[in-house]
C-alpha cells in the first residue's frame, strides 16, 4: 500500500453472519480492506479474510428456525463458506485472534477512517448493535471498543445521499425494462445496495455481489475510492462521525440530494466521535 498521505488511510470491513436462527447476526466470515484514499489503484491494498472458528465449526448456528422454533433449512450461503474453510484451514481463527490482528493492522497502517456499507449493520453506533459488537460480546464477555483515534462513517449513508442524485436518476430513466429490473426491487423501488451502486459506477448491470467478506470489502473499497474523489470535502464535513439511518423512500422516490441533505441536517445527531462500546447483549 502506497504511504503517500497517511492522513487518508481507510479500512472497509464486511461481515457475513448467521441469519433467521436461534443465534442470528453472529459473524462467521470477517473481511477487511485497508488502502490509501489518495491512491486511485483500488488493488494497492492490505486485506484480511478469516472465518470465525467458534461459529464456522458449529453447524447448529446455521440452521434456519421458524416462528415456532423449529429448524427447517440451512443458510444457503454456507456451502461455499464451509468448503473454503475446510480447504484453507489457515483462514479459520478464533474471534479474539481476528480482532487482535485487525486492530494491529489498523495501527500499523495508521488508519484514519473506518467504514462499511451499512455501518449500523456491521458495527453499530449508539443503540444500534451491529454484528461485530454482538459477536464480540457473545464470544468474549467483553466490551467492544473501536481503535482509538479512528474516525468512522457509513458508506451506504454517503451513497444514498450524495451519489444517488439527479444524474443517477436520469441514468435510471434511460434504461430498458430489462436493465431497470437489475436496479429495482420486486416492488419496483430503486435499490441502494453495494451491488447496485457498483453496477451504476461501472455501468455493469449484471454484476453480482459475491457475499463473501473479503470480496465484498474489496468491492466496497472501490466504491469508497469513487465517492471520496467526488465528495471528499462534504464527506469530511457532514458524514464523518455522524452515521444516519437511510430511509428507502428517499431513494425509491428519487429525492434530490439537496432535499436529502436538508432533512439529514435537521435530524437529531445519532453518532459522535466518542468510542463505541457494548456492555452486553
């Protein structure tokens, strides 16, 4: 990773977690990408790619459970993860080891910014209990702290408010029906997932997100490079240490960036620069 400007080094994390089970939102795959935002080369990065030993080795964690408490299927994404973990045992580590290595890399590379695509899902601020915070509490009985001196923001928050603007919606209006179907939900609402944002940036409407932690963190780092180059000043002014909820109607209705930012500034602050912590789940 090029060390040209140590003030703009960012870490993007992505987590894959259990779902619809007796133990939902527990991280089984942790990925991270660290890079210099002043370097346009999205491949000049440091990465992490680990499976959480305590979770990946417990098959029961992945049983889907219905409202009556009955198990009925497995998480379909697990087949690839189990196979990869078996074939690459060096990628299977305890949760404490993964977090220790992650924080060490953050310090070594002088990371200034921490982000993810949906920060409240992966980490969480205030009363939002993200997957990392919950997993740390459940597996260690310890409070989770962010590395000191590292600022944070939500990449999804930035994309929904800044990138999805008039040119974006005009581009959608010019798509064919088949193409537009790749950018909308079954109900016809505009998507704002990392996958859909990447389709817009690269004009590749049939790109499919991998839903593996390392690959997704690399995808999201590429998105971060794109928006950082376009909106660095406003990101620093309005989004750093201030994570907000993204309302799907603002994206679905094509609300202008000016109106979204006006509404955003009028909302109560949901995050600050204090260390985030979790004392128990």
